[in-house]
């Protein structure tokens, strides 16, 4: 079996023989790391890599199709939402069966944000949260390959056009430039991580590579979508029929229920506490306008028409069944290592010092880390394969402020 080799940074404590703990592997990877001050023993690295890469294959089923289906659906250890309903499972099974019959890789697809939210410009980039999620996708492909030799291909669609429209449109040029620069850095690091760790089983696609449409046309269309969505969202109760009809003709599916609206309002109130309700609605409709644009351009179908949908984020309550049908929700870190579930691009992946002094991998909320007064030592992980290297932030966090610096987050000014 190929092996992962590890090498400690100059200031790290390592014991002879620790490399054997990395017997479970994605391939011929070399992992090295360094930290500002905290000692990070090799077992702390090998532990989370081995845990994420541990095979999650279920008991043997009767047919190849059912074995692959069981792998995809997983368990509550690897999945954070209920398994798809009967109709959704049937859809997933049909797509697996078609790939098995054609003796082709099973196709998966997941959407991915294009910037690390909350972090300051100088800290923009991927960290352990992205690594955990990428390793999880790689392990899914490996488990499928164990029972279906053609294996699997996971398509990662990076929403790089959407992040600019949602976060920068209407802001001053200096803010737009900073967001565009940060997004380019994040996307570049994410694509490199996918290539080095995932190899051919993990394929990242940007918006520009996927959709052959002039960006100016996309901007005009998404602005029109926003206008339609705002007209529907702000229509008084009982008077929204005409606005909903216009929105439906543009391709929108299903009404936006009050549970969904409340979910987004609460989220925006946390993210932008200084903005008023009208500004929050404007932001929500910009986001939903991008969702509609993807459907209008048939973006997902252009990448992988028969792909099984995966997600690392919780669906908003009240979404129509057609938007969730057959979607499988994955944990970046399996239980019991970590119970927190957040999209990698909105979370901090780190090593947390426990009361016993041990380091444990965690996915943490930036807002929780800030509110708790946590401190951290900055660290970095380097992963190499076949002459290519990817870098990942690997900070060591303390909740009792026993070392390091305090956390500082980015706040955008109002446009």
C-alpha cells in the first residue's frame, strides 16, 4: 500500500517511528508542518489524517450497485443530515446503476464557496477545514473504487463569480479589489489542494471555465434576477401572486416559505449587525439571484449531468423537495472527532488544545472563537505529491488563552 511520509518543522517535537501511524493514505503524499511556537507532535497530524481517511465502507451488500449506494449514503458518523428519502435514494441508486452498467466512474458534484469568510485580507486562504473536506471526498472515491474498479470522480464547482457579486457588488472599488484578490488567492490554493491530495478523482471547476457566457451578460441577468426576487420577497402577504409568477417564468422553482426567510434573516443579522433589514433583504436576494443564475445556465448539468449531489452545509429550512432530492450531506470531520458542521469556506479548521493538553482536530465557528476570547499560534501544513505541493493553514487554538495571539476578523464597510 502507498504510504504518507511525514517530516516535522524545526521547532516541532517528533518521535522516531511516528510515520507508521499514517498507514492509511490517499497515495504517495509527504506531509510537513511548522508552527509559531506550539509543539505539534507527529501523532496529532497522523491522527486526524488517519481518522478522516479511515474506510467507512458498510457491510457487504448483494450487488455492486447496492454496495456503492451504501457507501454513498454512509451513516450518521459521516453524514450530518438524515439520509435522502425513498425517492431521493431511488434517484441516487439509478445514477449509480447507470455508471456501473457503463463500467464508468460514479460521478459526484459539490458546490464550493470562493473565499474564506470573516478572515482578514492577509489571512485569506485554505486551512484545515478545507483539507478535512477534501480528504473526505477522496476517501469516498476510494471506498467506491474498492467495490467498483472504475472508481469515482468528484466535481467541485467553485462559485467564484457568485462571491464577487454577493460580497463586492455595489461596494467601493477598494473593497471590490480586496475581495477579488482574496477570492483569487483562495481559489488558487483550493484548486492546488484538490490536485495534490485528490489527483484525478477530484476535479475543481471555476465558473468561468464552466460557463461560456460573457461576464457582463451574467451580471445583467443576475441583476434582473435580484429585482424579481426582491419584488416577490417584499410584496405584502396575499399580494405576491403576480411577482411570484414573473419569478417563476424566469426559472425559479417553489415559493420561499417563512421558515426559509427567517433562516436567512437571522444569518444576515449575525454577519452584518450594523445593517438594517432592507439591506439584509438586498443581500439575501443577491445570493438567491446567483442560485437562479446557475439554474438558468444549467451549470451543474454542463459539468456532470448525472452526478450525485454532495454538500458540506446544512440546507435552509423550508426548501422545496426538488432542491434537496437525492442530496447527501457530508461531514468534513467524522464523529466522534468533531460534531460541528459548517461549510469549509465559513469555518476555521484548526487543532484545539484540550484540558488534558492534547491536540484535537476541530471545525470551529469564527464568531464563536472571537466571542470566547480564544488565542492561537499560527501554523502551516505542507503536502506534496509527485513534485507538486499545496499549503494549508494549521493554527493551534487555546480556549483558556494559555498562549498565542487574539483573533481579529474582517468587517466590511457599508456600500
